[in-house]
C-alpha cells in the first residue's frame, strides 16, 4: 500500500465500518500520525477506547453529525489537535439505513435520513475545508491522492439508479439519500479539484454490520481492507467518481 495519509478524521467510529477503519489504519506499519475518530457517545465506545488506549495518536471526539453547534466545537478541537498541520483524509462514514418502502415510508424518515446521510457529510466537509486545503498545500507530491487531501463519502451500491431493479426496490429514504450523497461527491470533486483535494463516493459492498444483513458476504475487516486499498490507489481520474470497494466504477 502507498504511504498512508498523516492525519485522518472519520465519523461514526464506535462500531461497524468506522471502528474497523480506525483499527486498520492505527495498526498499519506506517500508520497516520493522527487519527481523529468521532462518535456520538465516547463514554460508551468501549472497543474504540481500547484502540485509543493502545495507540495514543487515536483521538476520540464526540460528534452527533446533525448538530451544527457540535460540528463547530469539533472544528476547534481538531484545530487544537492538528496544531497547524492540515487534514489529509476525511471519511464521512456515519450513516443510517432505515427501512421504508412505498407503503410505510414517512416524511420524518425521509428528512431524518437525508439530514444524516446527505446534509451532514456536506456540512462536515465544508467545516473542515480549511484544514484539507492546508494539507493539500503542505503535503509533498504531485497530483491528487489520499496522502495529500481527500474526502471519501461512504455511499452504497443501492444508490445506483441505473442498476436499480425489481429485486432491490423499496428502501426509499436510504437509496435516495445515498444517490443524493453521490451528487454531493461529484460536485465536491469538481469544486475542489483546483485545490488539489480529491472527493468521491465509495461503496463498502454488502457487509455484516448492525446495518448490513446477517447473510452479507463481507466481514467488516474484509470490506475495509479493500476500501483502504482503493483509497491508496486514488488519483485525479477518480475525483467525483462513484467507486465500488473493488475499485470499479458503479454506474450512476
Ligand atoms: N453494512 C453494509 O452492508 C453497508 C452497505 C453499504 C453502505 N454502508 C454504509 O457504510 C457506512 C457505515 O455503516 P455500517 O455498516 O458500519 O453501519 P452501523 O454498524 O450501523 O454503524 C453506523 C455508524 O454511524 C453512526 N451514526 C448514525 N447516525 C449518526 C448520527 N446522527 N451522528 C453520528 N453518528 C451517527 C452510528 O453511531 P451510533 O452507534 O451512535 O448509532 C455508527 O457508528 C454507512 O454510511 C452505511 O450507509 C454500509
């Protein structure tokens, strides 16, 4: 794997894929020098605290992604931790996957899912742009890469409009929110290219987490290992893309 980024921030790290991202990044031979792992309730995040106790460069900070005041406070805490360094990699991982098919989806489910899965990743990226820009300016190397500056939005294959079919119907709030997140990623990819910041959507595959189905083919460590391989190989051609955990493009 290419040299990993030096500073990383990940949301939703107390369980599932977020926790696994922290575990794998922290245990890399040449790990980042700073991993900021956010979660809603740090006091209850037992597995995450175990990692942080062993690897002091893993900082746990509290974040409810829909709370604007919380994002503001987090930004100040991150500024103190980074002490002038930039933020190389932001992984917008926190998300919800409620049900809700044609006959039972409600306005409340739709709005809540959009707040968490679409609005929050955009506003969190907006808040951390100054740090991402600093990283892009101060990290050596030509071209765009995860080492320099990147925003990775964790999307889902279910966002694909083109491959939606009769076996995958329903789940209105989840599928529409991740499709909208893909547009956020595409827009960010275009807007941030001139600042040398990559942005894209990445699908983890179908994974056995609390959100995933028990029969899902992938375990969290397998999905995250492959996603990190994909991230390590990213370049300017991937900006704004919708990629699978295998590295292939997923049709919009
Ligand atoms: N598992 C799959 O098969 C699969 C497939 C495609 C895409 N994904 C995507 O992968 C990402 C991670 O999912 P996962 O499988 O790891 O799910 P998970 O085990 O259910 O974990 C979801 C994480 O998001 C956090 N979260 C939810 N709402 C939040 C909020 N309002 N503020 C802050 N944190 C919040 C949760 O925190 P709490 O513990 O506090 O609730 C938890 O840490 C999600 O974006 C999901 O859509 C997963």
